[in-house]
C-alpha cells in the first residue's frame, strides 16, 4: 500500500441521509406535543360550537347575554339584515367575534 491511497469508509452515511434521519427523529419526538395541541384545540372548538348552537354568547367581562341572531350590519359590505352576527349572507364575510351589547368589550367566538 502506498501512502497516497484513500480508504473507503463503508459505515459513513451520505450527508443527505444523516440529515433526513435526524429530521425524522425530531418529528417522532415532536409528535406527542402535536397530539396534545390537537386535543386542546378540539376541546376549545367544541365549546365554541356549543355556544353558537345555543344562539347566545355570555360576555366573559360583564356576564351579559348576547344573542347571535338579530339585526346586524356587516362590517365589510354594510348590508343590514336579520341573521347571525358572525356571518353575512350577502358578501360571505365571517366574523370571529363582536362587541358586547352590555359593556362593548370584544367577544371572540370563533
């Protein structure tokens, strides 16, 4: 053997394969956290849907009962109609919340 020969290392992985392996390990380690996050968001969404189905939302600040089905004006197109405060049937705008009738604080629903 001469001193200038290079030996092949069969155990070394190409850089792309090692990177993908590390990335895969990170995904496996993060999966339980994403499952917990999904479960918490699902519970919160179900609570919000229950409020919407009941037809009224209680203000977390003053406790006033705010009906969802009433004469409301759309912020986008300006149409005033009877119906949900959260959806305009004219332009399709979906609102995530509205001002409380009692204290004017913003109530986030969706």
